[in-house]
C-alpha cells in the first residue's frame, strides 16, 4: 500500500474518531458524541434508564430510529442494550413492540411512549417496566406497565393508569434497599412532582403518595441514594430545549424533600450541558460512584439525539456535575468520599 493510501486511511480514521468518539476498543465515555452499538449503529435508548442484573447492565430507552423531526414522536418500540463494562453495548433489539393492529391500544404507533425504566421484582422473579404513555398533544398523561421473565424481553404490556387518579408525564422508578419501589412523575399539569409507593409486586400504585417540588414545574426526574440520603435531579419544563437542572434531597422517600441548587457547575451548567436528565446510574462494586445520564435532544432529528454521561462528584452533601470531554470509570478512583 502506498504512503498516500495509508495517509488517507489514517485521516479517515481520525475524522471518524472525532465524529463517533468511541471505537471498538474504547475504554472511555465521550459525552455528546455519537455512541455506536456492537453493530456499528447509533444507540437508540433515549429517555432511558439502566438496570443491573446478574453482572450485566441493561440500558432501556426510546427507539427513535428514523424519527427525523419533532413532528413525529410516534412510538417505535422500547429498545434494550446490554453491557458488562458500560462502554460497549450489545443491541438486544426491541423488547416492547408497537401494536400496529389496534388504533385504540396504548402502544399504537401514533401514540407516544417515553422514559421507560425497568426494575427486577424479587418476589415474583420478573422484570417490570414502567413508562410514560401518551397521545399526540400529551393530554392522555398516563403510566403504562409491562412485564417479562427475561431482562431482554419480550415485555408483555399490561395496561396504563393515572396513579391515584392523577396525571403522569415524565417519570422514573426507583428501588430502595428494602426492595420497596417508587414511581416519581410530573403531575398536576406538570406543575408538581408526585412520588408514589408501588405495591410489592411493582405492578400498581399504592394509596401512599406525596407531592414534592410543588408548583415548580419540574420534569425529567432522576433519583439515587447515597450514604442514606436520597437525591432527585430534575429539569424545568421547556419541551426539547435544555434548561438549568435543580436537585432536591430527602432523608427518606416519603420524608421532607428540600430543593438545593443546580448540580451542574462551570461552562454549560445553565443548560445542563445542552441536555436533560433521565437517570442516575450507580456503578456496581464501586463505592459512591454514580453516572448522571442525560439526553441531548435534537428536535430537528430526534433519532440523532445524543447521550451525555458525566460523573457525579460530591462536595460534602452537595452534588457537582461538571463537563468532561472524555472520561473513564477510573475517574472515580481519585475521590475518597
Ligand atoms: C420534555 C420531556 O422531558 C421529554 O421526555 C419529551 O416529553 C419532551 N418534553 C416533548 O416535548
């Protein structure tokens, strides 16, 4: 091969590397760069969350493949990816499919399904997925639930509800150390967040719920527990446009939630680095190591919305999220909190 050809290949690889950020051997996160799966295709797991089960991480999210504008947010299925190292993700396919044959069904392709999250229910030995189910215009405002015996599905859809009769839009779920699980969601016309205790099988909302961040118009909830305290990161409601985050702390899930401040610091903090919270991922086997997961929405081409994963840092009880161009899990080694 001539020197010219080798140079051309090198330039191509350099350019490709800059666009996609990651290569097959990467051991780094590149926030905001295209993130490809094992098939070399951009990961489609928007508004997603990660569940750890049997030494494997499973990343579930909205498949927006071929959604080229914000006019077409119709349901294209919930996708699942698996990984052992968090850098490389195997495409496990669509684990909850649209129901094309019934226009009245919640999962009809014309409807909206967003922010799916999955928990493992020890009691029934099954995986439970909760998601925001809506219709165009976002007035249906319900939570849908589906179950599977396998983390990679297929998930069987059960039904949708308005928890305790209240509207529900952006949502997440959280399992505490005592196996109790909760749903946290934007309610009351997105003005106030609700936090509901789920039943022991995780399939329904119990009558126990609490209103938090009242009249603050918060959405995109992402919750985690660290050293006995609960942290809830949220965004303001501005559609697909980014805005400043705000987090709250509580000593117990049903306790008093106190708003603190924007956890993002430095350049880009006012727009959550151009993104919106979706989940906080605890790293297995590493003490107090959490990844802030956010969606950098691209309303002109939603399928090309990117992922911003950043390490959460603690300053006493305060959270700090700062922009890092490239980082690895070793980042957490330098801290002793
Ligand atoms: C903001 C929400 O967080 C997203 O999940 C999505 O529903 C958009 N609004 C739609 O505008």
